[in-house]
């Protein structure tokens, strides 16, 4: 199934090995292979409608049964576009736990890779306003496999 929607919103310059090394050095983590594979196809942008939500078993501030996943940040410095490289600033700005790598969000809520436990990072939902978090998946491949269309929810 396709992952990326058409359009250039949020898309960074094509990903290079040097950019990955620089990002991992800046973020202080090793990025999951599944993430790098997606970003090598297209370096960030809008996610197709068939994969723009993740079901939850607990209510969040977003919805009783899911969270949105309409875009994925890439790695780069394109003007006017957030990137994984903005994670340190955004974590400080929004008072988020650390170390995490933010994948998508709007400031109030984020989906992130959680590196606090070490090892393969689980995917978590972080709500800056109510200072809550919810573990969505044990790893990025499981999260990606669980994505569904948001319009499949009431």
C-alpha cells in the first residue's frame, strides 16, 4: 500500500546518508530502519488517507478511539517546514519528555518515538496540554502496520 500522498507540503530535500548521520548525532539516537526506508522514498510530507490514523484502546484528547497521523516529518532544513531536526527545540518549547523524536504533531499533541527506555523505541502519543501520554505501539513497524483511514471512525 502506498504511504505518501501527492503534494509537496512538508517535503524536505531527498535524504542522504550524511543527513541521517547528522540527524542521529543531533538527536543523540539511532533512527529506526523503518523510518529511514520511508524517508528515502520521500523525505517527509502528507500521508495517504488510507493510513492517516491509528486506533487506540483509550480515549485521548483527540478522540475516544484513535489519534491522527496525517503527516510525517522528514529530515532537513526546508524553510517554513518542521523537521525531525526541530525535535530538541519543540521538546523544550512544549515541555515534552526526553529523549523522544517527534514524528508529527501540532504543538499541543505529538506522535513520537520514545527513547527513554533504551533499545527499539516504542511509538507514543504525547499531549502537552494535559501532560498525558499513551503508548501506541511497541515499535515503528507495528505502528505503521496498524495505520487505518481516519474516516473509518465515527
